[in-house]
């Protein structure tokens, strides 16, 4: 794609040159999801090998991907995001959020979803899929923490819009984050007896989460997806509220092999969802 001379100082035009067309966007989407090898990319996108080779070459040349050798005979590479590539994740998630609301939805702003929505179908399609290896997010102490506990028979991962937020807008499904955390806190001993760990995840910053965790004596990790790594990896539903993209409330039960065993979404009855996640996680742990 050529840039018109009038656009040489325009960042939007420069980004358009890198993204090129929708194939480049889909390649980046799949790599963010953990499909980093050529055959996996070709299968997920349905792109011819020649075209995929050309698109990957462009993205490497633009510095958003780098090749990492994983096999010498024959030579095979994985394609991984560079710092510049990871910086594109919020853009991909914003594109998804816009598409969910204005193309696949009716334009309404909501922190939940209907059972006939594209978001509902996408979340429940996560069942039996595996989370990318080594997916980590910043915890309240600043250090990265694995999204899936390496020591537990199962992990309950719940996403929520945010605690301590002044919701000036009337957004359906946004309230209840403090209640949800308190209910998981109170049920924590039962989860641990079952060999199950918990991760609470929002797009709030680690220092914001740390303040809440101290005030509420939260015993499990709260992780920050402020850079939208998890959003992009799982194509999680989001909404824009109080100045940033935020997770819609959902719960995933993940086994020790990083496979999603159960998905609860939408979460409208929070006490029931917490109790149900304990029941499902206990079953998952027993089957480990």
C-alpha cells in the first residue's frame, strides 16, 4: 500500500500501511490467540500458503512480528509479536468492541450480553480450546502471574468491569464487581480444599487492584489486562465505560492442561454463578 504524500505526517495513514488489509488484521488476530505456526495460521484463516507467506513477510518487515526458529530440519519458524506488535493489541480489541456493538449488535452500550448474541456464541465456543502457553498478566505486586495456575488441578478465571468505579452512565450489567469478589473471597477455602485456584481479572491498573485487594482482604491474585493481552488471546467481550475498555463479566473453568472446560456467560445472578463455578471446578479437579 502506498502512502499519499499528504499523509506522511499522519499516524493513522502510517498504521494503515502496516495493517494493509483485512488479511493482515486477521493474521495478527490469530497470532494473538496463540496460533503462531504457519500451518495453524493457514488453517484458522483459510488463506492460501502463497498469500500467507507474503503477508507474514510484510509484517516481519514492518517490525510487528519476528520469526523464532523452532525446528531445524526442515527449517520451521514461529511468528511472535514484537513490542510494536503487542502495542497493536488494544487496537484489535477496540475494533472487536466496535464490531460487536455496531455491526453484530444493535448499537446499545451494555456490560452483559443476550444469549442469542455473537458475544455469547464466541465465549461458549471457548470450551475445549486451550489458552496460549506462558500467558501471564501483571499482578498487584507488579510481577507477572500465570493466568492459569501451574500448581492447581483447575483454575477459575473470572473477568469483571472494575471495582471502585464511579459509573456515571446507566450501563446494564455493570454493577456487582465488589460483591463478586467478596463472594469468591468467602468461598476461597472451599475452592482450595478442592485443589482449585482463582484469578480475578479486569482492565484496571495493578495499583488500583492492589488498593482494592488490601481493603477487601482478597486472598487470590487480581491480574491486570490493561494492555488487553487476555482480551485479544480469547476474543473476550468488552464495553467502553468510565474512560476505558472493560471486560464484560464472565467465568471460565480451566483444567490443568490449560483447556477451557466450562464457560459461564452472561453472568446475571452473581451468587448463583459463584456457587456454580465452585461446583464445576470441583468436578474438573476430580477428573484431573
